[in-house]
C-alpha cells in the first residue's frame, strides 16, 4: 500500500511551512470535480496564468481547465473526438488533451499523486528535502513544477536527447537538472543516476514514476472518471465503449484503463509502445523517437493481469503525422478531404506520444472490427507546444513539406493496419509480468513477494487505487492544520 503513516510532529511542521507560503492542497475529489474547489481559490485563479508558479495552480491539476493561458476557470473535460473521416477506422476515438494542465502536460497529476501523500503525512520535509524526479521528460517537468508550487527543492533527471523546449523550461523552474545518456528508451541510465544520488547526497526523496503507485492511483481516480464523463455525453442508447489505449511509458495512464474496465466490464485495455523497442510485444529493446515513452523494461506499476493487448507503433508514423497535422499544406489537405476544419485546427493538441496513441487506437479498432457505434479512448499527454523545434528539425532534414508528401502521409494514416498487435492470453500476460523480475528485483531491489502479490493477490491493485479516499481525508485534516 501507499505508505500513509503519519509523523505527527513533522506533519505539524509541514502545515506551518505551508501556512507561511500560502499553500493549501486540493483533494482527489476536487481534481475529479472542480466545482468542489473553494470559491476563494477560484477567485485567485482569475488573475493567475496557467503555467505561473503560484500555489493556487495546484487546483488546476485537473482535466477540466478552461483553455486559456491566464485567468481561466474550471469547467468541462478537455478532449477532442477523432471521426472516421480522419482516422480511416469506423469507430470514433476520444482523446483527452493534456495541453491545458499547468506545464502543458498531464504528468503534473502523476507527480501530485506521488509527492502529496508524503507531504501531508510528514514523510517529506519541504524545507530541507530534495524531490528527485527521474523520467524521460514530462514527469520530471511536472515534478519540478509541483515542487516549485510547494516551495521545495527539486532535481530533474531526463535523457540528454529530449527536446530543447523541455530543457529550456526546466532551467527556469527546476533547482537542478541532470541529463543522462541516450533518448526516450534509456531508462536504466536514469535509474543508475538515482542510485548514485542516494549514495552521495543527503535528504533526497526519489519519486520514480515507474514504481510509485501514486502515479496510477491519480489516473485511476481522476483520468478514468474524466473519460467516463465524456462517454456519458456520447454513448446514448446505442453507443458502446470498446476500450482504452494508453502508452506503456511509466504505466501510469493505464490506471485510467483499469478504472474504465471496472465501469464497462466488456471493455478492454491495450498498452501501446514503440515498435523500435518492443518490450511488451517481443521482449525487445532498442531506441525510438516517440518522446515521453520510456522502454526496455516493464514498469513496476503496470498491472499486466488486467491488460488485454499489446500494440507496437512504428515511430516513423507519428513523426510523419506530426507534419501532416501541423504544416499548413497538411492541414489544407485534410480540409479538402472532408475533415472538419474546426477539428483540423485543433490537431496541434496532439504531441508525438499523443499521435502514437491515436495510431494504436486505430489499430485496436481495426483489429476488433469496430463499427460506427463504438468508441475508443486514449490521451494526449502533451501538445505541439513542446515540439516546435522538432518541426524545424524535420524541415532541415527532409526539406519543405509539400502536397505530395501530405497525400502520402494521409494515406499512411488512413491505411493503418493491424500489424504488430498481440491479443494477450493468460500466459502471455504472465510472460510480460515476469519480465519485471529482471529490472525490479535484480536491479532495483524490490521484494519478490510483492511481485507475486501483484499477480496472485486480487486486492493488490484495487487496494492501492482505493486509497484515494483515505488520502483525501488526510488532505482535509492537513488543510485544517494549515488554517489553524
């Protein structure tokens, strides 16, 4: 379970610290339903920018932010629906869009789920401790940001080949940045750096998104209900929810899928990954260009027993569609091909991993021969706001985008096939689950008994996810202590 043991003296000191810095903490219930946010906080937000380092922005850790850079309110779920005219599959694809979270990515939610339980119980001291955020990009950005809102020290760790936008932004927010060798799939190098910090630094708290159960717990209790809310507006009498497709990455967003399966028992959960590093699909390894997905291991927090399919996406495809969706020639072509112009202008809401998720959702829909009554759900972690340099690099490498290339890319999108898709039976799931042993038991010193509990104990996962109610109770008590 997430450790919620309270150190009363340290808890009181933390409450005093938060009082001094004008900090209060939102509950999971508020992030799920922002109408519960206190009115005085809503009034403060009217004068605060979406990315501004102000403690009130803790209350914008939700899928329901008004799409404004400054002064936005709290409203409905940010999402788009991709129709057959665009995707080439008969089902409609719901995409929750992370652009309107602070930092422009939903990872602030996962970092909240990891850090806040330790803050409110007194296990983390914001005055003296360093919050260390290892990731392949957005998680360490989210962690650095949440740390800044809480006025505590942070260390961001990410691969050196991530986009320059990430490093430029982190230089203004994170206390320290450590760039490790490699690209998105070089996760072990990040883990090695964490061990080094543990041995050489004092007062470091490692929040490893690949093993922190606060990560999927946040998605189970916030992202899953957000998708459910959208589904209620779309399904009607004849609509069907077929499944949720989420990149493997840290395994966090898959928590939303587990929630949805609990509400829609016939739905499936699929985990997507890069074909160039087919860890789930083929026990594989390699390098890839889908920024935000870390591979070469199975995350500790991935419930493989509750995962129905593994889908690999060739990383060249989202790179090409990045241009189709964002270059003027590509957008003009989409409009000529009867794609709603209003939707076309919103395709920049999809970052590279978001496009990869859409491709995986198309594969899923075609594999199960879904029809016009079906809906598939996924998420776009971030948007093109974080990848402008990638477009410039592609222009330099491949030349100016032209209509012939745009036509080929549209054909590529609509012609997506069911290659590199694996429907997981019981022993396929167990095979992938067992891969955790090599990373987490041999390398990271986790307990093999817990590894077995993840597979055999029916209450292991739901026990963690259902701790949100207990965390909310502790948050409410903590806020009362802050107010005195």
